[in-house]
C-alpha cells in the first residue's frame, strides 16, 4: 500500500476511533467536539467516570435516549450536553450529514453513518442479530469476536442449553450459580429462565442493571438480591469477572457454570476455574461479520479490537483495504465493574 492510500483512510485511533478530517469521535473517553456512544456498556467503569468531562468547552455527546438512560447517573449528567437522536433521522452538522441506526447489539445500541461530501462512512460499533445495514464506502467494524473458531448457536438453542444446564445441576442436588460474562447477558439469560418459571437471585451489579432497564421501560427479569442462600428451586446470577466465587450457605454444594460468548475460546475464557459452560450469543460471530461487510459494499474496512488477522486476511483476499485499528484492548466492551 502506498502512503497516499493510507493517508486517505477514513479512520484513525486516539483514545477511541476518530473519523478523519471531522470533529467526530466514536466510543472515545476523551477529546473531539462530538463523541458518539454506540451503546451503554461500551466504555466500562473508568470510561464512564471520564464521560462527564467531555462536556467541557464545545464537546457534546451523540447517542440515543435509551443509551443515556441505561448509563444511569452518568447519563443524567450528560443530557445537558447531549444530541439525542432517534433511529433513521438524518441531520446536518456543518458539512456532515449524520444518521444513527440500530446496531442490534443491545437496547438503545446504534451505528453511525457520516456522509461527508458524498463519501459514506459507517462506524458500526458491535453489531447483533437485528443490525440494520447502510451502504458505505468506508466501514469501521467492532471485530472483538472475529476469530474463525467463534460460531454462535441459534438463540433459541442457546437458551434451551442454559435451561438444561440449570436443570442438570438442580437434579444433582447442587445450588445452581451462573457466572455471566459480559454483564449485559445476565438480563437476557434471566428473562429466558424466568419465562420458564425459574426464580432468580442476583449480584447487586445485575440488580442495578435490571433497575436501569426498568427505568428505560425495557423488559427485565424479576430478581431477588442474593443474601447468602438459595432456595431449592432458585438460580443465582453472578458476574464472572467478580474475583472469587460466591459462597452458598446451606447443605447443598454450589454448582457453577459459565454463560458467555467466550466459552469455546480458551484464550477468552474469563473463568479457568469453572469447567461447565454455555455459549450465549452476543454480537456477531466470524461469519456474521463477513456477511455484514459484504452487505455494506465498503471497499475500506477498519477492524477494532480484532483478536488476530483472520478477518483481515479474508477481506484483503477479497480485494478490500482492510486493516486493524488501535491497540487490542482499547475499548472495554465487556467490562462489568
């Protein structure tokens, strides 16, 4: 690649993804005049603490109302300097035409289309099953799960496997504990179990997340706070990234199972001390990412957080200008603290 091609690329990285030649930063914890937040969990605890400071001077936040609500007190503070946009309603900002549209990753999550002088630039953020697609010349794709071995089961099959795991532990006389990673999955897992009449207790972080969902008028499971014991038919939801394992009082031994997109990836397994696991889909697997890129028609593809070169190699083999952007751990999409 010659220097002119590299210099004409649509994306750069500095404390987050920047759309070159514009005031727009995406999922960035600092800098720029306009910071687009693709979803409520994107920055983790440290980034959320930094977010109120981006309101200094001319800086503003671009997001959906649901994302700000799910950010809780941080979102409340940001509203004074926020540009809140509904899906599919383009607006002008100087010489830019911007539109946010559903990414399908979680409630309120969005992708951003930036049209600058007829060049269509899309920052997708992480995408999910119901992601909408916009035609693009350049695309920045969250590729955290872009490894060939990542293959997600159908959601219905994954939820059935989750219930079967819980039932197996209960039948064995164990107190079922589901270690969830990332935290976002705890609510969908809880809804899947609760729909079958399984009573649930949860760590306070999961209780707080459910409260934010209810505040945003989103479906949330019915949860009771964990106080050290589980009734015979109860299941405990617990963040996998919490140090140690919860102590369960009473005569039953606890049974632990990991529920995560990372179960089949040893390098991404957050709990090496737990042998059982259920793969729950979150975001897009390798094949889904390829389909999304193809659907956009983009000739330039920047990959954020890719664990290796698998996706880059496939895209370059198809004649695209594909490249990895930023350090491997620049955005903590799955932080729970």
